[in-house]
């Protein structure tokens, strides 16, 4: 048995809407989210004793400011012992939660504030965004010179997965429809108008066989959460989001070196996470699956054991992942509908997982949600990270 199961919990969450806000600085997204999270946790600002900002992609200067304690000063936090940036791209949420939990378990902190903010929608030019995602996490020596970028990366995985499983374009497009169903219920999502499979398939070809509406778009936004001990959490809120287990697997840096473009390390990461949590895939009430492109949502869904290989597309197509479905999935709309805000893509999903088990999801609340799973991955899907949260601790 893992002796740290349920020893820490997320007790406060905060988030600002995803969108384009040219007249608002990225620091405002961070401060608003942080204040919300601290208030939601039932804490005073000086109860925070450790701050973890993650990296901001739109500006290296601003990211350095976050790393050197700007948030502590701007928020007027007087009890902080350390400010330390944790950044691993899209898996920053998982790694920050690990660090926060370890600090609390070892007694080095009592209340840790994690904050993400970025301004990829209006803080960079259109060309700047293209350049960023044609180089970030892509080998400058072996891949950048040959035109590798994130759309071709996703296209390679999509092509191979379709070949191996028989997945159809309709099933891939159904992932976009499913996520949009949830986004319609989320006031923080950018894309909230209904969308159909036909509309997705009629959109322009981006990188064969990937279409424009099967791709995420870059926006501004931010989010935050507060972590503390389970004992303290029970005094602060009736429904903490206990950290039950997590697992991870790093499989490559250069995409060309990934051994299996249709599996990655999800199965290994999930086995770890479920073993620590003391539950299995069948116990999951809500799945927050990383979705920068539909293919990665399908692969992770299957590899973590929510269905058999090659069956995920059919589940999405039949509406089993929609509101009211058997396995509610990516319930904030994900990057395909809520929007891509850098490392915040996974941060949003972790916040949503906590929101669901804490019973704070409003019109998209999954009734009776006890256990939620979140996945995260950084770079060109270099790693597979799985986190399990729950409103109860199995075995207690």
C-alpha cells in the first residue's frame, strides 16, 4: 500500500475565462485566479507559505518574473518561505501537484499555491505562435530543419492509429463534438456554439488527415489551485479533492524517437496511478483527458483502461462521453473547445477534476462523482502523466 495515498488534497481552485483580452496583462489572470483559489480554500493570504508558478510561454521576461517571486509581491503574501517555478510544458500541472504534495508530506510547507497564466492569444503575433509551436519541444538539430511542427506531429500519430485500429474520420471528429457538448455548459470556454461531425469534417485540411476543427487554438487565460494536508483540508471544506495517486512515464524528447506513436507511456503511468490510489479504471466517475488533438484523447482513453484498444472512437461517437453519458470526459471542453493556454491546457483539466469531485462544477457537474482522473503530457507528448483525485480515500 502506498503510505501517502490521500495525505494531501486540493482545497481551493480559481480560474479566469479563456479568450482574447488584448487590454489585460497576463499578471491580471494570475492574480485573479490566485485570489479565487485562496478564498475558495477558506484561507487567508498569509496562510500561503509556498508559491509555485509555472512557465509562461508568450514571454520569457514575464516567465522569469514569475520565477523570481513577482506573484508573492503583487498578492502581498507575508508568510511565504519560497517561490519556485515548476515547468514541464503540458505536464506542469501533474509535476507541480507532486512537488506541492511532497512539500506538505515532509513538513516543509502547510499551504502551497500553484498558479498558471499565459497570453498566447494576444501576447504574440500569429506568426509568433506558429514559430513557437514549430520549435518548442522539437529537436533543433534533427527535426526543426525539416519542417516538423505540432500539426504534423499529430497527423503522424493519427495516420498510424487509423491504420492499426480502423478508427474513422467520423470517430475522430466525434471527440471534438463531445468536448464541445461540455464547453456549451462552461462559461469559461471560448468555443460554446454547438458543432456537428459534418462541420468538423468539412473544415479545411490542416495536415493530412488532420483538419482545422480537429486542432486547438491559442488563447489567453489562467488558473490556480491550493494544496494542503488531508487533515487540514477536512477542517477547511466538506469535500476536499484528495490526491490519491499518480503515475508517469517519459518516453522520448524527439518525436522521431518515440517507440510507439499509438500508445506512448499511458498504460504504464495508469498502472502506477491506480495502484497508488487503490482503485481501478472501472471506479472512475469522470475522466479529464488531455486533448490538444483528438488522437491523443482517444489513445490515452484506451491505454489507461477506460475501454479496449480501438473502441474509444465508437464511445465518443455514441455519446457515451457527453453530458449524461456513461463516462463523462474532458468536462470543461478541453483545449479543443475551451482553448489552448500553454501549460494551462493540463492545469485547466486538473482544476476541473478537482471541481468535479468537490461538487463545484455547476451545470456540468457529474452526479455523485467520487473519483476523477486527469492526464497530462508535455512537449511533443514526451511523457504520460496520470493523476487520480477523489472525494474519499479508498481503504479508510
